[in-house]
C-alpha cells in the first residue's frame, strides 16, 4: 500500500505566500518523479512543477520565478513554496508521485489554495 498526503493549503491574500507539503508513505523502494498539479473549477488539471530524484526541476511558465519545488528524499516528501500569489493561482493542488519499480503513479487527495484579491 502506498499513500500520498498533501497539506498546507489555505486562504491567503494576493501577494502572500504558502508552502505545500506532500508526504509519501507505505511499501516502496524510492520515489522517482514528484510533481504538483492544480485544477481550478471548470478547468483541466495542469502541471505546476515537478522534480526528479536527481533534483532536476520543471515549472509551468505561469509560476516561474514565483514557485519553488523541492524534495527531501530521506522523508519521501516534496514541497511547493508559493510566493507572490495571484488570484489566478486559486485551485485545488494535487501531488503526484512515481516510484521506482511500481507501475503507476499515486495521487494525493488535493489541498485547496484560495488567493483573494
């Protein structure tokens, strides 16, 4: 069994910051790709940022320079530091984790981020 659990969402004013965390637990060898996605009402789920085990990162253009993804391999945890938040960042944020030797990725339940103007 593998579990992926997000935390850290909430309500913040425009220009503020939030830090999301996503912890993986259960029976696996090692987390490989760890990513954050978001889905606003009526829209598709889109990639926000991802990081592979070696540390290489990838960001959506809309968050470059504002968001930073990082990981702690010892804790099987990935973080998303979100600065200079905008109302258009409002969405449910999901964590998706791929593991070495497991055939599929695992999603968390999502955490709501709301940015007020």
